[in-house]
């Protein structure tokens, strides 16, 4: 069973433990809070209902409707704050009446409550504000 990365977040302690076990330096970028200057924000209540369903599935650890769900998101577009490979994971937000996965996704970061929504297949992202 794949455990969503945001559930297993231990912050800087995990980065230090990983560096000690695998080897390599621990840098300030590893333990810092990501910048969200390049993304907007959206209230949880403003998301489509299908995004709520996807977030619930992520919290439950699946099962997910598509085999690509939970895979590493590479951030090739560079819209999200820069992080190491494996930091972000993507999940499909079902688009009603679409014969394909559509363009809507939730991308999670390793930090708790670090969930991004995109309705345009990674051109723009909004950090989901769970408090509104």
C-alpha cells in the first residue's frame, strides 16, 4: 500500500535521518519552508466536489481511479517551489463526462496541508487553504 507522502512527513528530522542513512549533505533548502510566491491560493470550499473526493482518497491512502495517481510529479514547468525529485506527487481530479483523465489534478508536497490544485494541467497552481 502506498502511503501518501504528506501523511509521513517528519520535516527536518526525516531529512537528517535520510542524509545519515543514505549519505550526503543536509542543506538549508531541505529543511526550509517552501515559497509559494509563484502560486495562487484557493479556499477548500471553492474547489469542485471532485477535488474534495480526491483529497479524501489521498488521506485514506486510496484506492485511486488511475494507475498514474500517486506518482512523482516532476515540476518540469517550474511553477511550484523548487524541491528535490520525489517531493511532489500527483493525483487525478475526475472531470465529469470526460473520456480521459482530463486536466485537473491535486499535487501534494511532503509537508502537512501542502496541497495544490490545478485545473489547467500544470500551467497554474493554487495552494489549497483548508481553513476556508
